[in-house]
C-alpha cells in the first residue's frame, strides 16, 4: 500500500494521531481527507478511504465502528446576547429563541428547542452568518463552534441537549495490519503492543532491543 487514507468529519482534529502514525509507520504515509459528516460513511463504502472518523449515530451496515468520545453541545449567539451572561444553560432557556437548523446539522434531535427560524441554511457556516446578523441562534457540537470561530459570536454549553459522538469506522472486510496499527494509535497503545503489526514488520527504531543474559560467575567455596 502506497498510502493509508483516513477521512474525517469537520470538527475532528486528527493531527495528534497523524503525528504518532508518522513516527511508527514511516514506510506508509497517512493521507488525511476532510469530508462533510454525511459523506464519510459513503466514502468508506466506495473505497475512497481505508478508515474514517465519523459522527455517530450512523448506518453501521458492513462497518466496524469504535466509539471514541462524546462532544459537548453549545448554543452560538451574538456576543451581546443575554445568553452570553451565563456560564451554561438548558434547552428550556431557549424557548423564545429562533433556532436555525442547517441542512448539514449533525445533532440527532427528538424535539427541537425554541421556535423554527425563518429559513434552513445550506450549511453550518451559512447559519452562523445569520446568527451574527442577530436573526436567531444555533446549536452544534463545541468542536464545530471552534472550527467556525468568529470574533462577533460566542457560545455556551447546553447541559441537556443531544450530543454528538465521534467514532472510528472501517469496512468489516478490511481489518489489515495497518488498520490495527491505527486502532492502537487512537486507543493510546504503546508501539510494542501485542496487537497490530508483528515485530518483524516494525521499523528498527520501534523494535524492542533484546536483552543478553548476564553470565553468572561460579560460586566461591570457602576454605575450611
């Protein structure tokens, strides 16, 4: 394999894992591919990537999925908004707000809070433009609020809102040694873990040096 393609949804920051990969798997470059959250799983099924960081829940048919972490949900508002005066809030506190629902929303809602905004923006970025114009508010994972940071907006955690989870997914029939290596990296395993590539497949810098047994000197007999 000339490269290992790892797709990731916006908001995921794979740089740390990519750095560890570069140290451990020097012979196979890792290529990061950012795709919209809704396209990550289809990309895997079409063979466009070996693995992907996806947002859960998702259709798991034909895939292995390892849940990794859950994100805090926040509400984004203009800096002068009353919400900016509190540390955190609940969905009930947004009952009178116009809430945008962009077409690329990644949260799994049962009942949406507040009042539906006058339009459904095409994207999260478009929705934030409307929030900045004081046309409404937007709920989204904190990582996406950071990704689309603007000086004229701020955000606060919403304690009882649905939350987005990030998982590592790959095709069921493609659990290769390199895939095991990536799983180990993401899970924080050491280079000498029993899983993943065998010691013969690791680079010389990664192999555990053999210890040579020390020779025991013959016991000395005391003279009587």
